[in-house]
């Protein structure tokens, strides 16, 4: 596909100058200002062509003025070499032949054709560039076969009398040298154009890759923010609804207790606003992601207490060493437990017992692996036998209530809860299972591989 027909980046994408970033300085400036590059090309051509014009005046007198008309037409065609490369190549090949017919010792000697051949190869590729440019160059040089008629009309050229004899070059050798030089440099110009084409196609691929990556990053960030907002809103609103219902019931019998519940309701609302501000701060203030991901309740104990205040009969069981002091991992555990308990609060009926179990199994240390190896066990065999393996944190949230049928209660969520937990667990090579319990209620079980300290690796 020609370069000028390739799909261009969408306006305002921010990636338009990706190629120029890799080429600072003069080359990048000319890429950004192609009109100036055209002016330089035309200037080079005219310098190469006009330096022999005084000699042509000596040899041909007034007839040499026809060369100026041919030079002007060639310069005009070079202005369109980027937009109409094939047309320009054909026209310039014809004009080069005319110039050689007018004056065989013309100084440009296919320079304009080389510029046109470069553009054809840049837009059409190496093979097409060679197939078109080299034959046209050879055909243009066939007019040198009429050199005898030119010499009969104007006599021997100054070149053949003063210049070439000093180098021991006679008339046939001089013309053959000129023709071979033009034919030799034409493939070189085509090769340069083909190399530029390959380089720009590579830049286009990088540009498209950058745009795709940018789009995926934006989608991932939107999903992350949506997941955080879901966790904040679903949890906080569920707790607030339960507290409001409790306050309405308790207020009829114990006004003081109802006042405490309403205070807890107000605190939960303020906590939700703080959480939302932290998440939205990433978009509006450019805050660090770690700040937006930090839960307001800095400990799981505060999270448990909030659900107890909302009316859940919650029990907590832990085993193993404390969880790793890793903020991201701690947030993952926090959000999975929070989402699971929120679902119990929203959908569970007749709940009399809710249990949260956090089991931390340390991973096998390097010294223990070495000891197992001395006993004849490979790592794979030891893991299969349960003698060793990576560290694991198993979260289990169960209740004994009756699950509300679909549509029994209007949901304020968006159906992202379990999917969000699975996405969070995936960052730690984990998995999440959620489903009805063996006898009653609902169960969520998450298995995570916590990050290990370097000293334990």
C-alpha cells in the first residue's frame, strides 16, 4: 500500500510525532516540514544541472537556452514527487532524455531521476522501484546513440577538447562512463527509498502498538477505578441500609441505642466519602495510586467491627503467622473479605452465624528445599506429596443463612463483586470460588500466594 494511503493516527491521539521522537534534530525537522525538504531537493538538482550550463553556451550558443526550459519543467515535477511518484518518474525520465538529446554533457545526468526513483521505492517498495526506474534510466540514455548528429551540428565539445584528454579518456569511453554511472546510482537511490519505506512501516507498527497499548491501559484503569468504586459504594451503602433499618426498629424501644446506631450510620457515610475521594483523586489531582488504594479502615479488625455494628453475628478465626506487610496484598485481602461480608449483609436471610477464616501457610524456605533434596525429593515430587510448596493465604467466609432468591431484593450493586475478587486474586496467582454451602448459607473461598521477602526467597 502506498505510504500516502495508509491509515493515519486519529487526531489528538498524542502519538502523531512518535517517529520524530526517535529522530531529533535536522532529520526530524525535515520530516515535519516536507515543503522545505522539497526546496532542498530542487536546489540540489538545479546546482547539479546549472554548473555545466556556461559550457553548454560555449558549445551551443543560443540553443543552450532550451536546457533552461527543461530544467524548469524538471524542477516543477520534483515538487510533486511525494504525491505523484509514478507520474513524476515517467515525466522526469522523458525530460532527462530530452536534456541529453539537447546537450549530451549535461551536468545533472539523471540526478532528478534518482530523486523520483527514491520516492517510487519509498511508496511502492524495492521490486517495483527497480523494475520501473532502471529500465527508464537505460531508455533515457539511448539518446546518446545520436551523439554523432549532435557533433555534426555543433562540432566537438569543449569537454572532449580540454577536459577528457587530460585524463586519457576518449569519446566512447566518456559516454559509456556517464551512462554506467547513471545506471549504477539508480539502484542505490531505489535501495535508499526502500530502506526508508521499511523504517517508516516499522514506525507505523510502533505507533499502532502504542495506541493499542494506550487504549488497553485506559480500559484497565477504568476497570480498576470501577472495581474500587463498587467495593466502596456497595459495602458502605449496605452497611448504611442495615444501620438505618436497625435504627428504625431500635428507636421505638431504646432512644439512646438508636442514637448510637445513627452516629455509626453517619460515620459510615463519611468513611464512604473519604474512600471515594481517594479513588477520584487519581483522576482529578494525579495522586499516587497507592493513596487511592489504601482503605480507610487500616486494619481488618476495624472492618470486622463495622460489620458487627451493622448487625452481622461475626466470628473470626486466624491461623499461621501474621500476613505479609505488603500494602497491595493487604488491600487485596481487605477487599475480598469486605465484598464477601457485604454480600452476606445484602442477600443473606435468617443469618445466625458468620465466620471469617484467615489461614496463612508459610512457604518452604530454601534450606528446607535443600534438606528435601538431600533426602531424594525433587521440588515437583515434594510439592505433589505435600512436603513443600509456596506460601498460601486461604480466606474462607461462610454463613448459615438462607440465600435470597434472585430478584427478592433490589440490588444496588453492578454484578462486579465476584469478578472483582477474581481479578484481585489473579494478581497473586490465586483463585476465588463462591457458591452455596454444603448444608445452608453461602461460602466464598479465596487462595492467594502472598509476596515473599527477599530473605525468604
